[in-house]
DNA sequence: AAAGGATCCAACCGCGATGGC
DNA sequence: GGCCATCGCGGTTGGATCCTT
C-alpha cells in the first residue's frame, strides 16, 4: 500500500530544497548526473493524440497489457510518445468503462462531500465514482463545481453585507460564528443523498478529524476556514490562511476528544464490522472544548437554524447547474440547507467491489481511504 | 459577422514515493 | 543503505470551443 498522498509534499521543498535533476533536465539529459532520460525528448510527440495513436495504444494494451513498464511501451508499439503520456492517455481516456462529461447530481454531491472531507485528493475521490478519472473530476471541480459554490457563497455574503447595521464588529463575530457552525455541520452531516445507501452495510468508518490530526480547535478552525474556500472572516487577528490541500498535512496535535455533531448520523457497528447510518440529533464531544467554542457551536439551536439559512449555498446551487446556470437572487433562495448537507463528508458510498472493477489503483485508493480517513474501529 | 473574453478539458509538468538492483 | 528507474499524484497550461457584446 502506498501512502504517498499523505506526505508533506508542499512543505518539503521549503525545508529541504530538492537539488536533484528535474524531469525536464533528465529527459533532456542536461543534468550533470542522475537518471537517464525516460525517453528521447527530441523524438517524442506532444499534444493531442490522433485516432491512430489511440488505436495502436488501445489494441496493444488490450492484447498484451502494459507489461508493467510504461516507459518501454511506446517503443514496443512504435509510438513516438513518452511513456508517461501513454499512461495518462490510457488511464484518462482509453481504458474501458470510462465515462466522460455529464456528471449526475449524485456525482456532484459525492465530489463536493469528499472534497470538503479530504480536499483535493482526486484519485481517492475518483475511486468513489466508477468510470470517472481523477483528471476528469479535478477539471470538473475546478471549472464548474467550485465556481458554482463560490458564486452562491458570494451572493450570500453580499446579501449579508446589505444587512449590516450597527455594530460591525459584532456582525463579524456573528458571521464567524455562523460559519464555524456551518463548517461543523459540513463535516459531520451525512448527505441527504446517502439515504439510498443508508441500509447498505459498509466497512466501518470513523471520519473524525482525529485521523487527520485535527485534534484541537485551532486546527479545526483552520480546516473549516480553508475548506470553505475563501470565506475570509473579518477578524483582526486573522492570519494568512494557507489551504490545507491535504488534510493530513496538518500536524498532529495532542489527543483531545473532538466534538462531533451527529445530529444526522448515527454509526452502528454490527458483527460484521460494518456500520449503518441513521438519523439522530445529538451533539457529542464538546465537553472537552473551551466553553466559548461550545457556545459558538451548539448553544443556540435558533442560531444554528439561522446559520444554516445564511450559509445555504450548498447543493441548491446544483439546481443552478441544472437550470442552465441562471440564479435566483430573491430572498427565497435560502430554502434548502438540507441540500447543503451534501457538501460534507459522506461515507464511501461505492462499494469495494465497484472499485475492483475499475482501475487497480482505485483499489489502492480505496484501501488508503479505509486506512486513513475511515480507520477501522 | 467579428472580436474579445470566458470556459472547458486533454495533456503536460514537477516531484515525492516506491521498489529493484 | 544508496542509487536510480519508474510510477502516480496534484497542479498547471494552452488550444479549442463557446458565449457575449
């Protein structure tokens, strides 16, 4: 099993600048020493693949497999392509059962949920969407889903700004409070769409932030802020927020019981080490947090309701997509916080066997999910 | 109809992880 | 244990297409 997604890759260069030759240097043979170039760059074709190239690659792999060596593959086939390029073309386009375009609302929800939960771990997200590639999902998120959600969010912020009167600072505090609440909700709710899976036994999962090292309120707040993608709280002591693109980059912190709002989720183990999800309305685990934090999160159910309302940009925006991108800016827009729940973590909804039918690496990703994000209880 | 901007997405790039020698 | 070839991931790019004015 490989754990390379969970490395500290964005941090490492800062700590220990890499001095080894780059791929470009390697491939061009310009580095003083190091590995041989993976291909003869001068004779390698770049750019879009022709149907002939596709046919050659597909026919060969279907007949012989990759042979475990992508670098040698193009030579065998007689393609003037880099092995990496062949691999990418196969994985993202040519391999069987690839679906392109036309993401369903359910797929949207899964993507959003997992993004909120684990960040831009596209390979893992892709493992939950049979037939979809990480590249496809990444593109889809970057070009559509993110903009849609942010657009909705900005709209709400503008509406909120219009309501500003009186004590500005008080308002800021309130907004942060609401956003924290919502973020908590995001993280702990089970999406409405999971209803159809609610009776499905799944591998035991526990997605508490402890498994991501999110063991204190500071990390929680940072994660919430970053996962909410650009919500800039008006906060005098606000620090530069660097998005945690990888939740596991967050340093481990001393163990502390992490508060959990399980108002929509109950996890029930059975003899098969499986869980089912049922509705509940319980707050748990706040007893070990500072009282002010607890107040922020769970003291006032009416405030909760308001926050849900004020922050409702969630999957209602999916409706925007389905109606051609038009948005309704009337006051009736805050109607479907329940849909917002689909922005949050969801259990891995596609079963393991589903993964097995796809790219073998999906299985690896699934296993990683189980190990890190949804550690066995 | 044309120009310019916006969007989409296939492909590339850089780099850490892995495994063989 | 170190070196190196390769894999695989996430981020980015750039050309094609679509949309707006």
